[in-house]
C-alpha cells in the first residue's frame, strides 16, 4: 500500500510539473506574440491543452476573443461561452473591413479540421494565422533541451 501511495504521489508530481512547465513555455510564447504587436487571440479546442493555453494567456496582456469548439454540445469552457467553428468563421467573413482584420487562432487540437473549415471562406483565408500549440511546445522544448545539453 505504501509503495502504491509513493507511485501515485510521484505521478501526481510529474503531472503537476508538466502542467507548470507547459504553462510557463506558453506564457513566454504568448508574451512574444504580444511584443510582436498581436493583441487578440482565439483558442481552438476545449481539451487539457486548451485549458493550459487559456491559463497561460491570462498571464499576458493578450485579450481572449473567443473559444472555438468543434464539439457542438460544449457550450461553455472554463466559464467562457464557446462558439462553433462555423459561427466563428461566418461572423468574421461578414465584416466589411477584412483587409485590416488579422485573426490569430491558437489551435490545441485537430488543425486539419480547422483548415478544412477555413478553406470554405475564401474572403478571410489570408487574414487568419493558425498557430499549432503542440508544434510550438515541441519546438520550444527542443530549443530548451539543446541549451540545457550544451551546459
């Protein structure tokens, strides 16, 4: 029983470390986006990575514009109203002044589905930048581990 308790505690500590490490990496990345002039972001997804992304974003001056869900039954996420991909994209495609409207979407899951939906809206395709959060974390982790290994 004691061994099981130690293993469970160890696993809990690893999970907590991963959560904080990931949140710190994403906070630094989102701050970089802000320093590059971005002011609003949208989160695509409602899973664990979206949750960490949401909390990382709170630690920055970026404004969360929308949480986009591909799950129609999920109306709220972390107390925030969600919108479907279709509703989100149709809302932006109806704006008159699209040339100056840049849309940043932080994709936390299934970017292929998101791209497929965006392709239906030719008038806003060039104004949307999708950032795959999993790729960001892989790239940042590789850079970080490279720095650690060189020491």
